[in-house]
């Protein structure tokens, strides 16, 4: 009875989120994903470039990144994105810092698609436990929103190239922030990604050795499968389906598929934590399980918590409390070892 009510609650929440979403035109826009590819006019040609990007270990490396021009005012940090887009507001990255008073541990949070508020309670909870929390705004969200947009349609859409560009920009921005945190003296850097943010956090963890712990909430490997089958992305599938099938979409968005970087995520100096929802209709359990199997086959040993709730109801008690406690244990696993290091505190 309770779980039937929970399923209905999730469905009502999904419908509310669906109100502002409409089908749009399918667009390749290859030059956004792969600069210099102006003359790409077919899905097959796009997929060839996507295959090359998957094979390119530097695809998520910011070229000639400038780590200057960080501006800190109180709890707010802003800096220029390493990628320039046609939305001026999106080219400045904002992050909110909740200090713990210690440089031992810091966690960078990547929020979910269309997030409307930052995670104040999470930030407060962990900062009181010695972990500084930095909440970054992903492209086209919060202070970076496109003027007039009712949701973050430029972050994830039927525009194949812009979606790759946006996720790649999010990875670049996150890595630039992590370099700054290292330069500030933070020792152990963790990333936490939620839903779409878990793809960004996972890509960063796979490509940046500065990250020692990654926690992925409501995640899977294939972004293409998530969009094709998920409850929150029906309007995108409606736009895609007349033009491209799932097989080609998987290949086109191959650079964003975490399964393609399973061996990177299985590196010995990275610890993984995953929270999944058994009743999830947005990120279906079967595509999440396929990703877990791929990680294990690559040699990773993720700490997995599966809760009997839906995508949205993960944010309700008792599920959010269980997820939070699991994350706390994961982040504190080396606490005994770290306690041997004399904490560096702010003056």
C-alpha cells in the first residue's frame, strides 16, 4: 500500500516537471560538440567523430586552462568557464562554499537537471562534520540560466551537439574548480553527483586523479538509454525518435557514456559510492545495474546502496536519511587515517 502511494507521488512529481517541457527540433550541431566539424551533415558522420572522442583521453581536458580570475566574496566563488557559449550568463561559473574550518576534506556537489535550489541541508550537515562543501552551478542552471528559459533545455535536449558541449563544459568547469581547491590547500577531494549531475561527477572522477572519492546518486552509464527510457525526458525522445534510433543515439552520445570509462573509474586510488532507487522511472534500474556490472567487470568495487523508492521520493524520509548516512560513512572511511594528519585550520 505504502509503495503504491509512493509510486503515485513520484508520478505526480514527474508530471509537474513535464509541464514546461515540449518537443523541439532534432539538431546535429556537430561543431558544438567537436569544434571544427562544420560540414558534418549526417548521423553517421557525427557518430564517427563521437567514436574518436571516446578514444581520445584528452577530450575532457580543458585546453590551455587559465586558472586565474577566481573571485571569492564570502561564501560565493565565481570564475570564467573554460568554454565560451552563445549565452553570456552561462560563461561565468558560480559556486557556493560552506566552510568546515578544515582543509582536510572538501566535497564538490553537482546537482540534478533543472534544479531550482542548492542543497543547503546537505552542505550544512557535512560542513559541521569537518567536510567543506562546494555547490557548483552546472551549465544553464541557477545564475547561469539562459534568459527567458523556463528550464535548462540547453543542458540536455534533442540537439546532440549542444548536449555534448554542455556536459563537456560542466566537466571542464568542475575540473577547473578542483584545481583551484587543490591550490588552496585542500587535501582529499570528493565529488557528489545527483541524477544528471552524477554523469558529470563520474566523468570528472574518471579523468581527474585529484578526485579520491566519487558518490553517484541515481546514476547509470548510458545517457542515451536514460533519455530514451526515462520518465523525465519523454519530450526529448519525442523529438529524437522520428530521426534517430537508440543504437545510433548510444553511439552519438558515446563520449558521455560512463560505461566507456569503467576502467578509469576502477583505478585503485578512487573509491566509489552509488545510491540507486529500485522504483526509479527516470533512471531505470536495469540501466543502472548494467553500469554496476560494467564497473565490477573492470575491477571496481563500488559501495552500493539500493533503496525501495523512486527517483523523486529519494528526497523524502526515510530514504534521504538513509542515503545521507551511507554517504557520511563513505566519506568518513579514512577518518582514522586522516586524524593522524594535523588539521590545517583557517586563521
